[in-house]
C-alpha cells in the first residue's frame, strides 16, 4: 500500500510524468466512449441489432492487427510523436462515424477494421512511462516503480469508469430512450458522443504530448548516464 503523501510527491516533483498521466487520462476518456455506446450505436443508429456481436469482434480485431505495426515503428521513431500520430489517425477515422446512418454496415465495418490506433494506445503510453521512470532513477537514484504503476493503473481504470458513466448520462440528457422511436436530435447526439467527443479529447491529449521533452535521443542519454554510474 502506498501513502497519499508519496503519490502526491511523485506528481509534484515529476513534471513529465504528470503531463503524461494527464494525456493518458484524456485519451482513456476518449477510448471509453465508443465501447460504452457500441451496442446502442449499432442497434439504434445503424439499426443492425443482429450484427452487434460480430461487429464488436471486428472492432477489437482491428486493434489486434495493429500491434506489430506500432511495435515496429516504436523502434524507429520517437514514441510520443508516434503516439500522437496514432491519436490523430484515430480522430480521422472517428470523424467518418458522424456520416453513418441506418444500414451502413460496410462503412461501419471499415471503420472498425481501421481502429489500428487502439493498439498504439495500449502499448506506447506505458512504454513512455517506463522511460520517464528511468529519468526519475537518474534524477533521484531511486526507482519508484510501485508508485508510478499504482497511479497509472488508478488513472487508467478511472478514465474507463468515468467515460462509461458519462456516456450513459449524456445519452439520457439527450432524450434517448431504448426500445422506442428516437428522433433526429437523440440520434445525432448519439453519433456525436460516439465519434465527436473522442476526437475532442484526443486532440487535447495530442496537444499535451506533441512536444514532450523525453524523446529517443534524450532517453538514450539517460540510459548511458545510468550505465556509467553502474560501472563506477
């Protein structure tokens, strides 16, 4: 168990970690809306209830396909920029959601398969966190892995919980009702919540991470310094 004071101290002294954590929170909120609204979106906007299950499998299949792609690129490019590119790519894909209407099975299937950015969201932020931890070791001589991962896990899980709850609350405020006919405003609101809100949240995350100071060159310098200390 970790004391609140220890967690607060990490956030106060580790500026880069706090920035990364904020970006992870925003991106986590963005990623939470589509899964929370997936079945509702397919059932009521696309009106394809019988295909909700297969489409959900396709949704996550798109993420699995992208894993080797992002891992390969992470060895060649700065992780923070690569993550930003993945989020921008996701925003472009999400933007087409707002164009979908009743019966657009092919269009939505393509969008599901193009969700390659999800695998980047799962791999790259955690890898950047490990790099920040190396910086903390160089700076203080200590490796607060427990605090880092405890805070990271709490924020990531909280983002999912908050986005899921917010999606359902906003859906209710828009006047959406299950098992009845919903008007244009309710369905447009559903479309915006599924695609529009994630775009806005991801754009904020990109803004925070684009000029993140810990790039490949800086991290290599950190590792060289740590190696030099070990050999002394």
